[in-house]
C-alpha cells in the first residue's frame, strides 16, 4: 500500500465546495484502485481565518505544510479582505517557499462540451501549457524614483537565469516524453527582446538537442497567441516565460468553455532539490457571486486532483479519473449552469464517482 499525505486548503467561497467533491472522489478512487491511500488533513486558512486572527495562516504554516506530499488547494480571496492581502498572505508564500517553478495548465476541450471556437472538438484542442513560475518578468526587480513628479521613472527588470530557464524547458521536454506527446513549442519574442529572449532561444535549442525524439518548435508570442485560436490542433506542449505564460494560459483556459473547468499544478518536479510539497488548484477563484449556492462546477477542482495523482505517481488511477470526468461531460446529462445544465456541485461530483465505479 502506498500512502500519500495531502494537506487540504479549501480556502474561501466555492473553493470549499469543489475541494469537498474532489476529496470524496479521490478517496473513492483510492479504494477502487486498492493499492494507495490518501491521508488528508484539512486547514481552515482563509479570509474567514484572517478576520479572526489578523493573518491568512498561522506563523508556522509553511513548516506545517512541509511535512506533506502535496497540497490540494481551492481558492483564496473574498470581498471581506483586500485581494493583495489574501494572495500575498497565502498562495504566493507557498509558491515561493517551496520553489514551485512549474505552472502546469492542461488545455483540453472536454468531450461533449462546446468552447468558443466553432466546430472544434477534443481532437483539436488538447495540449499542455508549461509556464515558468518563479522568475522572468515577475521577478520583482525594479523600482521607482522621483515618484509623482514629471521626472518620475519606473523600471521593472525581467530576470532570466540559466538555471531557471533550463529547468523549465527541460520539464516541458520531459513531460512530452512521459505523456507520449511529440512536439514542444516555445513562446519567444527574440526579435524585440534581444537579451532575455535571445538567451531563452539559445537555452531552448541546447535543451531541445537532448531530445531528438521530440519536435522543437518556436513562435513569437504574439503569433503564438493567434495560433491558439486559429491552429490549436498544432499545439502539443507549450513552454513559456512567466508573463507570456500568464497571458497564454488564460487564453487557453478560455478555449475550454468555462472558467469552472481548467485545472493547474504548481510543481517542483525534481525530488533532489524539493523543499516542500507541490500545490494543485483549479484556475478559478472563490466566485463570491455564486458562493453558497451549491452550483459551482467541481470539474476544475476534481481535474486538479487528477493532476495531483499524476504528480504522486498514481498514473493509472489518474487516467481512470480523467476517463470518468470525460464520461460525464460527454453524456451531457449532469452539468452545472456554467455549462448550460441544471445540476448542482454535488450532483456533478456524484456523477463522476458513479462513472468511476463503472471503470473498475
Ligand atoms: P472567479 O474565478 O472567482 O470568478 C469569475 C467568474 O467565473 C464568476 O462569475 C464566477 O461565478 C465564475 N466561476 C468561477 N469558477 C466557477 C465554477 N467552478 N463554476 C461556475 N462558475 C465559476 O474570479 P474573480 O471573481 O475575479 O475573483 C473572486 C475572488 O477569487 C477574488 O478574491 C480573487 O482574488 C480570488 N481568486 C483567487 C484565485 C486563487 O485562489 N488562485 C484565482 C483567481 C481569483
Ligand atoms: Mg485557484
């Protein structure tokens, strides 16, 4: 029996609803598979917690989390607390402290669902975005002088280290190999950014040369954004810097048809240099407008649990869970209102669990 220790951080609003469905589904899957178990512990760190304690999580929180194999995260942020407080008080410290340098975002139009692109199906929209998550344009290097005067100057310096660039590109190629994907596409802008992106291109070519079995492709990020819309079927794995990836992944997410669907992982994939658990969360936030109504789509949350299982090495179970999610969307019978259905969060969770039981 393999045991995985999972810290549950449902957070605020619909984060609670979707993580509840996710945990039930993962536990059922573990018992069906029979060869692994999740040992979960839940923490109530959230905006609610902040209002009571004056901070999003206790001072020893990061050390507490370090003991776990993975973090299963809902969403943080609620109108009662400013967004920069909730974000900087919880999610960002976790990402930084544990050096979660890969932001992984699968982009797949699930069977049975319609995205905004006319006539496209899963066969066309099925790729993975790998975004650098710790440096680049978001390295927080820069400053402002002569603030408020006509002479004011603001700088924001992008930081590209060889180590940081190489490891994210390498991850993309390793992922392609592992998942049987055949092509990696790099988002560059080396025509205009003659230092950072020329460097990025050089590192990309060097790493690509180590993977002769994978086609290495590159596009300037503006043209690549257009191709997300016009030629999604040509994309397999996309690797990008922090800022480029931020923009591209939201565009990719939009291709999936609802913000309730896309999942994500914040990952430190290398065991030798790992400083703590990786974190898995739906792309969406706490959705205050529908919080408490029981109609949040749980698929993004459950799918994030599926990526967590892959990270934990439970690949067979992860494959089955994806099949179950796809069986539910393909049938189109039990869908939440964001997908045009009338089902509740719990009903969609149950439908996925029913589909899982049929697979075992
Ligand atoms: P949001 O993602 O919470 O909601 C945007 C829109 O999408 C809303 O209309 C919402 O009802 C809908 N939506 C989102 N998830 C859904 C789901 N699972 N099913 C059905 N509909 C869904 O983004 P918003 O409104 O900008 O942010 C709300 C709060 O969440 C803010 O405090 C924000 O800071 C926080 N947030 C947290 C994130 C995180 O924890 N990583 C990410 C994004 C936002
Ligand atoms: Mg989220």
